[in-house]
């Protein structure tokens, strides 16, 4: 059993990661600006805090084995804030719910840079790429950045998926997708059996 803090517990991905970790018997501290509507569960503690403020979240991270950030990138937690808070709290591992935009579709070509990439998601994708680049400069803490596939939404928990590296995964029909439930499994697996220390990896069908 580990003690895990999740930033963004009130979001769709954060809630599902928490559920997966609780299912496996871990103790979870969920942190978000608004936690009143987060359902109470055995093994889950809740704390209200602004994840963009390192001084506010650092005390809440103390005593945890790892912190998982599932907040937005654009206007949300920056890599510097997350790493600073983890250092202050003495948390050795940082895991991040990444984005698909920074994944490559060809050598040197990221999905976010393609003409068809939706403008509505571009700011978030670019901020996510900046976040990853900042993590790659980190030499002290053990970090992992898990990118979902292009389509990332609530769905089924199947346990059947593939892992990849920096390249967007697509299925036999050319579709790139993963449910948030299966993404949560991949995140929990990485937490329990680290295989991507100081790396980005991806998950898809």
C-alpha cells in the first residue's frame, strides 16, 4: 500500500485514477480547488487547495510516496510549480496525466503541429508540450509523463491496451483512442511497477 496524492481529483481523469488506486488498496489524498462534490470513499482523504500555488499544496503532499498531477496545462499547474511543491514536501515521484498533442505522428512532427489539429485544443496541447520539455530538464526527482491517445474520454475498463513511447498509437482502423478507465490502469501500473523513469510514454488500443 502506498500513499498517493492526486492533484485535480475533481476532474474526470483524476477521479478515475483515484478509483483505480483505491481499488488496489492504496491510500489517496485528493486535492482540488473544490472538493465538496467529490464522493467520499474508504481510503480517500480530500483537501481543498489551488494546485497552481506550490506553497499551498506542498504541505498537503508531505508524507506521500508519489503525487499524480491531472490538472489542465493551460492556466493550470506548471511543471515548475509541481516540481517545487514535490521537492518542498519530500515526495520522490511525480507522475503527470499528459496530452496527446505532443506525441509524434512522424519523426520530428508532433500531432499538435498538423494542420488538422483543432484550434480549440491547441493552447492546452502546446502548454502540455512545454510542461513535458520542462520535466525533461529535471535531474533530481523521478518523473513520468503518460500521454493518452488522441480520443480520451470516459468509457469501459477493459484492461486491454498497448503501451508506446513518443509516437501516437492508432488501431487497425486508424483510430487513436483510450478510455479514461484504461488510462487509469496504465497509470496505476506505472506507479506500482515503474518502467518509465524520467520518460514520457503513451497508452492506446
